[in-house]
C-alpha cells in the first residue's frame, strides 16, 4: 500500500477525532435524547421531572402554610393580646429638702443614699442667733403683759373714782335741795322776820349748792371718760400681748427650723450641702426618694384602644432583665404628654403634620419582691399590658 492510500485511510479517523465545536452563544440548545435504560432497554418516562417539580412545589406550599398558621397562632396568643412600649420609666414622689431659715450648717447628720425615717434630723443650722431672738421676744412679751396688768389696775381705780363721783353728785344734789328749800322759806317770811343779810345769804347758799351739783356732775363725766380711756388702754395692751406672743411663737418656730428634718421615710439622694456651708432659705440641699415607686409608660394613642384600668401588666426592668414583675394599670392620663409640656405644640400655626401622640399611663407594681431590689426614678422598664 502506498503512502497516498495510507493518507486517505487515516484522514477520516483524524476528522472523527477532532474536538467538538462550541455552540454559538445565541443558539438554543435542544435537549439530548435520553439514553436507553441498560437494564430493560426502555427509555425513562418523559413526564417524571415535571412530577418531581410539582411535588416540590406542593411540599413548599404546605411548609409555607404550616409556618403561616403557626405564626398566626403565635401572634394571636402572644402578640395581639398585649401592648408594650420601651418609652417607660420608674417614677416616685421625690421630695426636695430646703431650709426655712438661713444660717451656717453646724452639723450634717446624713450621707448619700442613707435610709431615713420621717422626723429624722438631716442637718443642724447654728441656732445661737435664733435662740437670742427668742429670748428678746420673750422679754418683750413679759413687758407687754406687765403693761396690760397695769392698764387693768388703772381701770379698776378709775372705775372706783367714777362711783365716788356719782356719790358726790348725789350729796351735792342733796345740799342744793336743802339750800333751795331754805331760800324759799326765807323768801316766804320776808324782811319782817329776818334781816336782809340773812335773806341774801340764803339765796347765795342756794345758788352755790346748785353750782356744786354741776361741778360734781362734770367730775363724774370726767371719771367716766377716764374709765373709757382705761378700757381702750387695756385693749391696746392686750393687742401688744398678742403681738408679743405671736413674735415669741415665730421665734420659737425659727429656732425649731434650725433642725432640718425628713418629712417622709426614704433614701437621701442628690445631696449638695456640706457641714460649714451657709445656706439660704429655700435653697435645695438634698432630696428624699421614698421606697414606693411606680411606672409611667408613654403608650402611643393608637395602643389605648383596648387598654383599661386594672388590666394585668408584666414589667421588665432593664437593671433586672431576668425578672418579670407583676403589676396593673392604675390610671390613664387625661391628655397627651406634649400637651402639658413646657412648650406645648401650636398646631394652628404653620404647616401641620400629623404625629402619633403618646399618653402617660400609670402602672403600679403588685409584686412584693420589688421591695428587695434597688428601684429609683428614671430607671428604664418595658411593660407589657394584657388588653385581651
């Protein structure tokens, strides 16, 4: 066999072994025919992949349905019946302590966070000046009481003088009556029985007795006027006594105010005073936080639809996240929080944008275990109110 014949026989082999050409990117590939099953010689059923895909879709749909039902049950049982907010804080009646008199702090008897009872002395202001003032007012009271006693004694004397002057008037009237009667008798007899000098003397005595009656009456009026003046003096002295008693009472109060006492039981907080400092009247020195606290939760107004007083609440305090405290809704404020703020919004001015408002809700803790934990105003909490 020559070389040409060999080349012709080998050419088809090389053409057959040549690599397959890559398909055109725009060309649509047809699915290759399914090779025959080597066991039974039959091809697999053409619709099997579609059935498998259908089964997968059905399974996915069932899984989605199960998840949706479970989510709905969970929402209905654990989400829908509750209203919650993280805009909630612990509140309490914080009592600021301020002195009622000015002075230098002689003793400071409490420390930060110290528990105190109602009536405990918190600090002592130097009482020397106030004690001196009390002594002065007591001396003034004694003097005014002495003047009152003197006025009452003078009234007694002048009242007796009035009685004496009344008696003098009666005596003068009697003498005047006698002198008048004698004068009438002498006038009836005339100059035949008595001399003219005796007749003139009788007339003079009658006129003198009448004048003495007038003088006695004037003295009586003067004594009565003096008695009335004494009564006015008694009232003035009594008023001075009352004024002095009030001054003594006020001085005693000021002296007692030098001891600044706790008005209620609680804990000493925000102490800004030190021993030796000079304090003014009304100056904030410290605050008393009572152990009774509650929660103020600012719920959105859309959350109040089913909320009522007395509904149970579970409170989670950020400081103790592992504990859920039992509580209940005590009251709902009649108004939103911004309405009572320092600068309430004026919706009538400018452009209006509706914003969901928040309403403060007071929640009272029922759990007795809360007394064993440190709970103070301002601590963050998360309440969950069961509304259904």
